[in-house]
């Protein structure tokens, strides 16, 4: 391969090409690095290295077969910080043609993370190969890995010399559906949610399998292939590690702040210590002053097992303060909401405002018909008619004579958790330490453009031989004393907030942003080649999704996991998310404009901005969200139209069609026959599909995730669970007297226990935190996009537009007329500002649902 001294680089028959491979070193302790460094030194000394093979784009003109590859060893040439470079030099004959891919073998003893390959020596400039992939050692995985150059190709445009390798690379990722997956595997396959239960350890931890059944439909997850339990053949055994395809696992480099093991080990260790401190699992807070001590004084933790402290300190050092040699302090940061106004959570105005600009702004909907009725069978659940009456509502809707008039003028709005929860009320109430109602909350749109709470209806269905119980609570009532009514209203609000918190976490966050995305990740890797332009467009939005979802299955949504122990539905939490997937989830309604129209929060208006007229003009989530939606859609439109100028190219793209078919019929197979799935026949179809996926992964997730600690870090504002029924529901004489004498104590006893509250505060703190290496939407250009001037220019426009949106949102938050996002004690709504610094900032839109 080496040229003779004095030989020119350019020769009529051949040229010299220098290949530089950049490898990122994995993080590790000092001893680990010393040992591995010594081993690698020996390996390099005896000649073990990276083996490279260059592949031509072209077939041999005579044989019509693939040209023989050019093979050589790459030797270590440079080491700087956490990167190592390997170099090789090749002589390429003129007839070899353009290099289209590089085959790589790892002869070293450990896996390595290939960052990039650069081939220099061509007249039109260097060739770039972006890898960002783990390469296993040959002795472990004796398969040559192919890495294609950054140029994108539709399947029909693939150079003939690369077509076989394109298909082979996809086949390697699909697997055969057999065997247990190893952590080093790169196989993407589907399975049902059959690994949440743990019946072998306790039969009470048996849970239904979610997916592949009419009773419990669900999106598919990534297959792990573990053995099944002895107690329940339909359930997989749980293990200490959850398989994630190697390239989708959290980064193992030094600058990475989040790994699945770090999060789960750190949180588990601290929760074990909290369990030891708070020996009474049901112990609540005696006063609001006790709640304040969480932020002022914290908890003194005993020694943490298994280096749990080190794990957590590396993850969230802001929470762990070293108090002395034997104890450490777990002290929570005061949320920004409390810093601005300690009593913000008491306010009815704030209660209403957060439905438009809080942690869960995606459930408020327009009331379109009256009277309200349940769709459930009256023989089972009791009378379907709502307890809301004109006598209760009409005195509060100033300026409108009747409810019907207010509805015509689009002045009545509702949080509706009635029919979703009602079938589970009796089941949940069999569990000690929790309760549940079906609930409806009515709001009135005032002349100032803000929402005013009118009434809350709580319903218990017919159960245990008792008839249906339902009651309406209002902010003001003349039937009982003002003080008593005020506390009943606060208790009713607490129940609604717990319903909202559960719906937010299980449906809008876990189901809509995480679970439904997993099939998109799997199908994209199985059906779209890394060369495919749509793969390159989607990949930033899919990164790390499988890793964070596996973490959720490990300690959050599993049987007796954090969600079950901390939210009202308890062991029925995931079952409820299956019901929501069945009854409520539609792919087309995940598009923001369609979602707003479906909830009655907007109507089509070609003359209005974004083509929509909002029914509440000052709706911060929608105002900012539509800016982001339009920016994403314009970027996707520019991209798609460049590669697919005509519908025929879409229809003939076999990879693209297989991708969309697999998503519908396998990944979301339980809903494959639904009529609302979009067709994929035109560029417009593809633009809508990709825009929706990108929106879910980025802006939708940001809106429901990164405000969690800001709004729920002080749990009285959003209690994750209410443990006791309302004092007016079939009270004993003693219960009623206790409420009348100490209503504040009744509220405190209904709030989450100390362990439930601190557990969720810890989780919210972790999930709301932006790492230092966060990748925000539109911030960095994918190297492949820079290869094409049209795509490069389109991305630069996208980046500029996002920066403009930052300024627009800043201006809106300074406008004193926008009461729903601005005011005394109000945290400005910034969850959909595209960029952010690290930390808990309640702003910033990462590309993907990576945490």
C-alpha cells in the first residue's frame, strides 16, 4: 500500500488515499483505563489493529460483479483527550471508481466506538463516513461491519456495487426472532409488554401482558428473548439488565451524564435509604411546615449500598450534599414556582392557568354539548347523567344567560377524567392507601382571556352494594359555611390534580411520547438503510428512546415499581394506559393542529396564522407549539420534496413502503385495521407522517417532560396520589367531625405519604434535567445534510427560524396582556423554547425522548 519515495500522489493509473478512523474511548475508572491501556499497547505492539476494506460504488465492467475490495490495516497514529485516531494508506487504481463504503473489522480485545472515517486524496475533496456505532471485537462478533459514505441514496439510486451490502446490513439488524439478546447485539425485533410482572418472586406481582390481545392492546417493545417465569408462562423473567441494541444504549463516553445503570442504580439506592429512614410507609406530612423542610433541611441519608451515593452524585450532584463522613444530605431544590410565590398552589387562577401553560396542557377541551352524559352502562355504573346543573353553573357565567349560550360562544371548557377512570374506581378502592373517582372539571373563559374554575364533579359508581355517589363542588356555595366549602373545594381540586397527574404521566408522557415511539424506532432500523435519506432525517429523533424506555420498564412502570407505588391507579396503572391506547390514541391526532381541532381548542381558518383560529387566543402551549410545528413541517417539506419530487418515487420506494407497513401492521399491530392511518402515496403524505413523528419525539415530549419538577416538585400543586375519599362521601360521624374541626389535617392526610412524595420529587428532578451534552432540535447539522447544498440550505433556514422563535417566545413572555403566560408570581411559559442551558430550566426541545 505504501508509495515509493518521491512518488506523486496523482498518477494517471492510481492515486494514494489516506484513511483516518476516529474512535472515542469509553469512560472508566483510573485502574480500568490503566489496565486497558496496557492491554491495548501490547495489542498494537504485536500487530492487532483495525482492518479496513474499501468498496467501490461500481461493478466490474467485465464480470458485472462487485469489484474486489482494497484491504489494509489501520495503525494507531494519534491520541488526544478521549479520542484515538487510526490511519491507513491505500493505492487505488483509476478504474476502482468512487469509494462508497468501508468494511471494518476490530482485531482488538474490546469493543470500540467508531465516530467517523475520513478518506482523503480525491480530486473533489475528502469522503466522509459518519459511523457513531459500537464495533465489537472479531473474536466476539466475527462479522465485518459496513459503513457507507455520508451521501444519501434512495433504494433505486443505490450504486450497483453497494446494493447487496445495503440489504445485508439491514438483515443483520432484523435478527430471526430467536434466542436471548446480549448487550452487544444490534438486533431490532418486536415483542409484547410481558416483562413488567414478577410472579416468581410474589404472585401479587402478576400483571396482564400488554399487546397482541383485544383486551389489552398496546404498542410493541423491543424484543429481549429472556426465559419465561415458572409461575406464569406468558411472562418473561426479569433480570438485572434490560437489553437495548448496542447503538441505542446511552453513551458510555466521559461527557455523557446519563446511563441507564447510573439512573436506576442511583435512584434505587437512595430509595432504599429513604425506606430505611421513613420506616412508616404510610406516614404523611403533619403540616405544611414539614413539607418545607424537604427543601430547607433535607434528609440525612445513611450509607448507601453498592456505591449508590457515587452513582447519584455523578448523576445529580445538586441533590446530594456531603454532611459529614458518615451521613449525606438529600435536599431538594426549591422549584421556581415556589420561589416566586410560596402559596401559588392555593390559587384557583393558577389551577386553571396550568391547564393551558403547565406540565400537562394537552387535556383541556371545549364543551360542545349539554347535558353531559357518561357512555358507560347504567346497569353497572349507575345513572349516566352528570350532576352538573344549570342552577349550579349559570350563576357563575357572568354575561351569559344560559349554559347553551355560553357553549355557542365557546366559553365552557372541561378536564374530563370521568369515563376513563370510572370502570377502575371499585378495583382501585380494593387497594389500601389509595382511592379514585371519575371526575369532570368545568371552566369558564372570562373576558380577560383567562379560565375560571366553575365546578368539579366527583363520581363513585355503584359498588359494594351501594348506589352511585356523585357530588358537585364549587369555589363558592351558599348551602354550607364558606370555610367548610372552601376546604371541600380544595380537597376536590386535589383529587382532580391527582387525576391530571396520573393522566399526564401514564398517557401524555409515557404512552404518547415513549411507548408509541418504540415501534417507530424499531421499524426505522429494520426497514430503512442507513443510506436512506429518511433514515438520516428520522435518526436524531429516535436516539436513546429504546434506552430510556428500557429504564422505565426496569424501575418505573414495572409491577410494584415507582409508578404503581406513587400514583392513584396503583397496580392498574399500565392496564389503564392500555385502555387509553385502545380508546383514545390515533396517529393522525398526534399532529398538533389535528389535536387542537379534535379537542375543540382550534378551528380551521385559512386566514389565521398557521391556518387555525384558537378558541382561547392566549393558549401558550398551542401558541408556541404551532410555531414549532410549522418550523418542523417546513424543514421536513424541504427535505422530502428534494428526494421525492413526484408521488411515483414514494410509491416505488420499497424500503419506505415496508417501513410504513411494518409500523402499522406489526409495531402498532393491535390497531392496524383502524381507518385513520394515513396512506403513504404522495410527498404530502410522507411530510405529514414524518412531521408528526418528529413533533412527538421533540416538542410534544419537551412540553410534558421538562416542566415536571417546576410544577410538581412542590407536590401540593400536583399531588401524584390522593389516598382518602372525600369527607362528604358516606362519612361516619367521627370522620365528618374530624374534617370540620381540622380540615387542613384532612387535606394533609389525603396527600401522598412522605415516601411517595419524595420518590416522585426525585424522579421528576432527574427527568426534568438537561444534560450538558443535550442535542436540541435544529441545533447541529447532520454531516450527511452538509453533503447536499439544497439540504444544507434548508437546515440553515430551519436553524434560523428556531432562533427567531426563541425571540418571539421571549417577547410574548414580556407582554403583560398575555395573562396565561405572564403575571406576578407566574413562571413564564418557556417549555417550547427550542434551546436551553443544562440543568432544570423548564425550556429546551431535545431532538428525542432521551430522558
